[in-house]
C-alpha cells in the first residue's frame, strides 16, 4: 500500500493551525486509504512536533531538534 510522506521542518507555530493541518491530513488519509509517514527534518518543535504525533509512523534524522511544550500553552 502506498503512503503519504509528510515532511516537517518547523520551529513551531499555532496549536490551532497544527490541528487544522492534522485534521485535513487524517481525513484525506482515511478517504484515500493511505498511511501517513512523517519525516522530521532539521527542526520539529512545538506545533510541528504536535502535528507529527498523528502520523502512522515517524522517521527522524539522529540530529533533528525535536520537542517543545509551547503549543500546549
């Protein structure tokens, strides 16, 4: 089965925007019966990190800067 690759390279952002992107991607994945594989590039912080959690699989480079609690606040 083919999958959709979502490349994340984000220093952060709005929880609202991350949620909108997540919802659209998950809806399309369900509609098209595709898995979502998330690839974390240089940075996946805050909203980018939050968005990544909703992939079916996550792949990151060993030196990817990942994490943040900013989007929670």
